């Protein structure tokens, strides 16, 4: 009888701990996937200050590259339609006007040329 209670208690504890790790991220929000964009010039140096818009069928988000040229769009989306809204002074975007990304967790490189 004691073995059955111990086994049942052990199974319940395993179940509770398994569920505790699901459904939330470290920042308290829902589990998220992200799309990362790396903005570089023709020499491979990061380009700061690039603004891009990333849209789903329901929502659009705007991101701006940081000093390391990185923009991260977070959210649980299957794909994003993306276009560069603004290049920093002295740069021109080399890519397609609008494109779609589908690789959650992947890094999409955006290329810029100095004017």
C-alpha cells in the first residue's frame, strides 16, 4: 500500500515539474520564437539605425538595428513580410524592396552600401 502511494506521489510530482517548465518564458511572457536580422555594410561591418517593418496578416511591428547591426522581432509567427523603412544617413539598402522570412530562430542578413 505504501509503495502505491509513493509511486502515485512520485508520478504527480514528475507531472507537476514537467508542466512547470512549459508555457512561459524567463521574462514571464508566453513562449516565443524570434526572427533576427543582421544589418551589415559591404565590408561586413554592422549598420546601426536601420528601421524595418515586419508584418503578419494581423499585426505589423517596427524594429531598429542596434550598434551591432541586429534587429530581433519576437513573437510566435509562422512567417513575416518584411521591408526596410529607413536606412541611416550615408547608406543604401541592396536587397529586395519586400521579402518574406519563414525561418524562426534563423538570422537574415541585410546588406547595405555606403553612399
